């Protein structure tokens, strides 16, 4: 067992798969290809995918979550760009083949697309954000209302580039962890 794998297990290496959290046990049992594909849908950053996949087997969800969170603690600008390419604008349907329409739709369920004022405010906010930061606005929309999302968008428009990069990485990490947990 590698040192990295040993660090990710809270139980002895002789623990049977049936003693593990069944969802994590299934994740541990995925083929390398299936594992990488599923991880890529969580966060399209090859370094992150490699780190998490190489950490298997995980003893339980906390060990898996810790490894995933640690690997996404900092992302290089190119990694952020790669990850953002998989996300549609907040308030818009995923139309690009690179977007995971099912995940995005579920995550943005709190955005009231029937409220024209919300749709217009999000469109204006998205445009201002893209003009300011030259990338799509990203926020963990799951569990947030349209009002909360709009308030965060407006607040983040005042960030400097460094602060916004850090917030974007935080949001990508939160989304990745939510997607990873849902995948199990």
C-alpha cells in the first residue's frame, strides 16, 4: 500500500470491503477508467482527478472528502479555466456539450427562471462579472436562493482579481465535494 493510500485509511489495511461505508466501497471498486470519468464530472482538473483516484482505497466518506478537499485547496489559473468550462452561466440552461446539463440543472434548482426580474438581474450580473473578470461567474448554487446568488454576485464584483480567484477556487471545491458525495 502506498504512503498516500495508508494516509487515507482510518482502519487497518486488512479491513474487508464489507466493513467500509458501502458507497465508498463501491467507489473504491470502480475501474480506473470509470473512477476517472466520474471524478472528472465532479471537477475537470486532471491533477485533482489523479490525486483522488490514486488515493483509493478510502476507509470512509470523511477520508475521501478530506483527500478531495485537500487536492482542490488551490488550483492554478489554467486549472480554474478547465473546471469553469464545464459550468453554464448561473440562471442559464446548460447548452454546451462540455456542460453537465443534469448536474447543473439540479444544482441551480433554487434559481427561479420563471421570475423575469431574476432572469434579467442574473443576465446583467453575469455580463458585468464576465466583463470584470473575463470568465463565467461561478457559485455553489445548490441550497441557495436566487436572492442569495444575486447578492453574492454583486458582492464579488467588488473583489480584486486575487480575492476573486480564491473565491472561485472555493466555489469549485464546494461543488466538487457536493458532486462527489452525490455520485456515491
